């Protein structure tokens, strides 16, 4: 069984990675502004917590984590249920299709996906071209 410190470090890393991905996905998307702010706040809080915990021994680490205000912030996040708020916002936008909000959202999302996909495709093409030369 892993120590509590190791488990906590892994979980903090997982949270950081998820927050990074969420921030990337939701940046510059009008309907997802609230989620982007949430992701950026998570990133900042986890970075701060990691700095506070850096270099502490196991017992000090566990005690500092247990007493952390940031842990309370994360707990509040769970209670606030941001997914339900997002669902309500998206359903409201869908009901108001005449305003073009949904079309704008999907265009923004498509632009983001294309922006992420183009360098990926280029890298794959370069990798396969390199392999063919061998």
C-alpha cells in the first residue's frame, strides 16, 4: 500500500493535469467562461499547495495538507456541482438558438480542435516520413 504522502502527491498531480486540460479546452469559449475560470483557479490553488508542501517530511506533509485552506476550496468545488450549472447554461443557449450562441460555440470549439489537431497531424506526418527514410 502506498503511503498517504505518495497517494496525495499522485492525486494532486492528477488534479493539476485535469485542470490544465480543462483550462486548455475551455479557453476563449464564451459559453465555457465559468469553467475556464474554475480551471484556472484550480491550477493556481494546486500550484500554491504544491509549493507549500514542497520539501516537507511525511508527517509534516500530511499535517500541512490536512490543515490547508486549499483543501477546503477543493471540497467546496465538489459541493458547488459546476457540471449542473454548465448543463443549465448549455440547455438555455440551445433553447435560444435564434441568437446564434450555439452556432458560435460550435465554431469556436471546432477552431480549437483544429488548432490542436494541425500540429499533431504535422508531427505524425514528419515521424512517418522519417521512418520511411530508414
